[in-house]
């Protein structure tokens, strides 16, 4: 484990982004070491001969980083949590069967699990930390642009990685929830509509901020990937959530119910 190494992961709950061959990768992993971006690659290019999701589990389980932040939900709304809290949630999710086209449960399975604890009070229930940061994802929405598959995939990753999970545990090699759009907003940067081809100038502005204001050293090849892919850029932004939690540089206080619902880490 290195105190100067932080990971950022841009995530997905779909089946296609996790396939061994993916023409346009959307799951990316960034590694920051001290003042430089040391590595940036899609999940398909992680070391290992297993399925990409399994290779990511292995990477995180090794714990050779101070903290790793993931752009995905780490918890369910309070009404839908088991009596045993977050640790019990991860044990329960680990028992759900994987779908036939992906190595984690479907969103519908997560919603069915959640409603064993309480019926859905709204179509898109949100945690307090999600409302705090205006996160549009809803952990239990399984309609168009669903958040439930996203949450099912991430909770499975947390359960299988067996690492400390912030903010419930603050320890070396911990996993942290973050939200790149909120990070950009906290830095006063454009935080919407930067993902398509027309967003390339906005991505360039964000990268310049990382270089000039965050003093991040970026190799030319990695800069080209970040200009080309908003997902690669989001992985780098996610790493700042890891730094925020580990170095106590949070821009915002944790919500009042963080012990139940968790918290999103945003760097000051």
C-alpha cells in the first residue's frame, strides 16, 4: 500500500461495458501517484486473465493504494436498509445470483431486495447524500436510464473486494463513493454536457484546470484519452474523491445520517 497512490474508477451497471472486448470502453481506472497521473486504462486492459469485472475485484482486493473512489452508489436509502446496516447489506447482496449476461445481479433483483424492507415511497427515492450533491442517479430506479443496475454492480464489487468502506471505516486501502459532476461544480467548472463530441472543448478546460490548479502531471497519451473520452476523464476526477476522504480534505460535511446511508466524497 502506498500513502501517495489513489485510484479513481468510472463505473457502469450495464452488461456491455464489462465484456472482454469493448469497442468504446466506458469503465476506466485512473491511478494518481503523488503529483502525477501514473496510469489510465479501461477495465479491459487491467492485469489478469479473468473476466474484466473479476480483474477489477482483484485489483481492489489487493489494497495497494491509500484509497480508491468509485463513481457509483454505495448504499440504499435508509428505509430500504437491513437492520444490520451496511455490512449486512453487502452480505445480502453477495448472496443474490448474478444475471446471465453480467457478473452481478440485475437492477430488478436489487429493487426486489430493497422492497422486502419497505415499499417504494416514490419512483426514484434518493439518499440524503445524493440530494446534498444533486446526484441524478437513483439507487432504486429501474426504468429508463436506471440507477438500480449501477448500484447492484457497485455493491457486488464492494462485497467481493472485502476492503474497508468509507465513511463506515476509515483505513488504508479503503473504498470511497464519489460523484465527478459534483467535484467539477465544487471547483467552479462546467459540470454538465461534456461527455459527447461537442463537449471536447469543455473537457480540455477541465484538463487544464487539473494541470494548472491541481498541479497534476499528465502524460500526452493520457491527455489524449481524456480529451477523447469523458469516461476516462471522470476516472481521474473520481480519484480526487479518494484523496478528499483519505486526507480529510472534504469540501462538504458528511450528511447527518451518514452512518446509515453513507456519504459522497468531494475534494475541497
